C-alpha cells in the first residue's frame, strides 16, 4: 500500500497553579474507505481515497495461542505481512480483538483490517446435535463488549470494515444492534458528499458493516458454504475458469510445511518420521502422516480426490526429514505464487479479492502458514512476495501467455519483457525480447505466448526467467523465475542437479546498532552468461521501501557501533576477510559447473559455541528483502536483511541451496 502518512496528536491538560495534570498522544491518519458490490464480478470492491484496491491478503487467527501478546511480536507479524505485499488482514471471528499495538502496526505498514466480532459457525449453530444457535449466551454482555471494541478501534485508519461473524450471521437482536451502532454516516455513502449530519451521533460511521463473511459480496453473497478449497492444487488450476465461481473468496487454503529445523525444535523424535506414501489403483498417492503431524493438523501434499499428484514426489522420493522439508519448500513457493497469480490474472474481470487461509500460526501447526510459530519464513512467504509485486510479470500456467500486471494508478509505458529459458546444463536455448509495451493503470495485459514447450528440442525440465524492464534506462521493474516441466513429466531430473557446484561470489557489508544488525549482501552467479544480447540490467537491486522502518520505533540508537574497518566486533565477525578500503567482506565459493544457482536460501545462526549441544541455532526473526531465490549465469542480486542478536551470541549468516547438497552451506560469517 506504500508509505503511510501518520501524524502525532498530543493533548495536555493544565491545572491552573499546579501545572500539567495529564498528557495523551496518539498517531492518526486521514483516509476514506468505500465498499460496494461490483456489478461486473459480483464481488465486494474496496476503494481507498477513491482508488479501487484489488484485495490480496489473508486470515489472522491471533498472535499467540497462549496470549503472550507483545508489542515486538505484533510488529514482526505485521511487518511480515507487509513484506509479503499483502494489503488486507482478516481478524477471524474465532480469535480475539487484538491489542491496540496490532492495529497501530497495521496503520504504520499500510494493511487494511477486516474486523469480525466473536461469532463463528465453527462453534455456534452447527454440529449433531446442533449447538447453541442463539449464542453467545449473554447477549447484553456481547453488546457491551462490541460497543467498547468499536470505541477502542475506530480511530485506526487501517480498519476497513466490520463483519458480524464467520460463516454465520449473529442472532437477530445482536445483528440489529450492530447494524444500528455501525450505520454509515451519509458522507461515506455514495450520495452523501457535503452532508451536514453531526458525526458525533454515530458510534463509528466511516466503515461498512457486513452481517457475515459469506454474505453481501463475499463468496456467493447468500451464506452458502462457498469459500475454500483448503487442499493442495495443481498450480495451473488456479488460472482456469472453473476453479472458483465468485468474485471475492474470503478463505482459500493450502499446505504450509516449515523447514526441518522447526520440526526438530518443536516435536520429539517420533514427530520426525516421514509420511507413508500409499499408491492407489488410480495411480494417485495418499499421504499417511505420523500421529504427531496429524495432531498438528498436517495438510498433505497430495489430493487424490481432486486428481492432484503428490507434489513432493514430483521431485523424487524424500530420503529423510531434511530432504522432505527441502522439497516441501519448492512446492510451497510454487503453490502460493500460482494461487495469487491466478487470482490476479482475473483482476476486475472475474475477481475483486482473495484472502488466504491462513497466513500465520498462533501455535506449531503444519498447514496454511507462511511463517511458523518461531517466526521463520517458509518459501511460500517469498512466492507470495513475488506474486504480489505492485507491478508484476507472470506466466499464466493455463494458457502459457506471459502477462503484465499493473495494480498501481499509473500508466506504464516504454516497457519490454526479456524472456529467457535455461536448461540444466547452463545453456540458454530460448531468448526473446518483446516489442515496447504500455500497460494501463490497474490492468492485466496478456503480452505473448510462451512457445518454448511446444518446440521439438524442448528439455523435459527447464528454468524460465521473465524480466519486465524500462527500455530507456534498462532498469528492472519485475523479475520472475520459474522451474517447469513438460506436460506429463516431473521434476525428478532436478535431483541429480543437486550435485552441480555453481561458483558464487558474495559481498557483505554490516552495520550494527546496539543489538540490531543490518546487512547488505550482493550474491553473484560467477558463470559467464552465454547470451550476448542482454537487453536489461543483470543486477537485481531491491530498493529501500519507504515503509520498511517503523516511524515509531523505540530501538535505542545511542549504542551505535561504528562500521569502520578497525572496529573490534566487526573484526570478530569478519576476520581477515574485511577490506579496509570499502568495508566489504567477499566470499567466493568453489565450483566449476555451469548452470543456474537454484533455490538459494539465507539463514542466520548463533555460533554453536554460544549454545548447548543439539539446540536450535537459528536467530529469529530475520527480515529479508528476498529469500529462496535463484540466479542464472552472470546474474547478481542485492539482498538486505536485519535481525537482533541475543546478548552474548555471535551471529553468522549461512547460504544453502539446491546446488550445495551435502556440504552444509556457505558460512558468510
């Protein structure tokens, strides 16, 4: 949503003769949020300050299952959502109304909030026998709490709408009370501009109230159970006409396996056992997880009922927990990028929005998450980040047309797309640059069909790199990297590709402020690019986002450690590799093979000497500008990361990747 303009108001009370009696301050913002049912799609359409916003967000349960609700955790959670480029969080009715810090950070990072009251079809009005259809039991207490919550939250500009309940409508008297308390002021109605009605007569007046999550522009708008599905899908199906029939899906869910270190850190050894793979008579595989995974709501990577082959087995049989989780990350990335690209492909023509079930975990669950309860992001996080770029180039996996998405209010002109295919031998058998193109604001434009898979010499597994760039200055607006196989095939040829050793160069610079480490890295694939006619830059730079830093951060900046080469702490971190001329440490990895440096993954750890044996060495959370990335020959990528190191712990940054199988990764520090 871009930079958010917030202002601080201070109100002081002075008592004559006694001085200041009380002082109150608060951040606030100005905006107008409108909402109506779109006549084209039938979905609910939102406007912010007159601009239509294509909603792509997710469902929020609560920050922590034991209600350890800290300001620091809220900030990390909300910044993670902003880092994924989401623009809405739905506070699901089965959770709570979060603490004010939650909404404050949504204000800061520009995330709209869908706020539900505490009525959900999961516990009210369902079951056999039917549960309490008039729940909650104490209606007057509910009304009191609802009004108090409205007063608590109404001044947050991020709050976009109120919803009565999840998959159910509140009982008639409660719904009538909410409709009355949350009626719109005429100024926020389509024909109410210039109204002189006193706003103090309204409990809120600035936001729409919707009676339930499946009504009035959401799902089928009539309360039918038309959200979902909640299983693994064939990635191409998200782009098809028959995948979802309604304009706005409030819940669509899928897998969410974390990395192996999280499994080991949160489960006993019995929970490290892999699922059993049972092949049915139809050739589809059923996964049978261990009992601990079942308890933790594991969602399989196969779906025989929907004719979805096991997406992990597409890469070959996993050997152990690490191998299983590594392959799961590949699937996570593909699954969620395809989901969001498929929805965005039909922006305004079929859809107005989608919310994923769910974004995060208040406990150690094994489904529907982009980061785990320990705050480690899985690869789905970065699949989302890629798919949700404001300006984005993508491959429609159903039609195989290359599309450009422009969700901004600005016209794009003087653009072109560089298309390159890379095989497992490091060769570039297909290279094409489109003619100049222009893209209207808030539009999706199909550009050209990707014909390589139809060629007689097409390789069974290949990489596709798309770059949308500005023709005049060669700068890259969007970069998207795919790994693909021909129809009827699999990714199994990627397994021997793990033995490739592609040489890399990593340049690193560190700034330390107290316990906070800000790191700039430049990772380069040192293989010479065989294509001599590159049309755009070969260095991908993620520029500093205006809202990356919290304007109200209370981190101390007094204890700033200089980043000059003679600094003792940096010497301890960087050793003799630190260059005195530009304060860079340079690491070059060994490798003589040509090819793509595939699915590289950075992580931050404590030096093992600082921890007990068999302890999880990860330092969490870490904010990365990108991760789980790949580099074709000659490419460079700029990565930023920041984290806080515990007192007395020496941090080290490690780089692992598909091409570094078995060597433990490359330690940057």
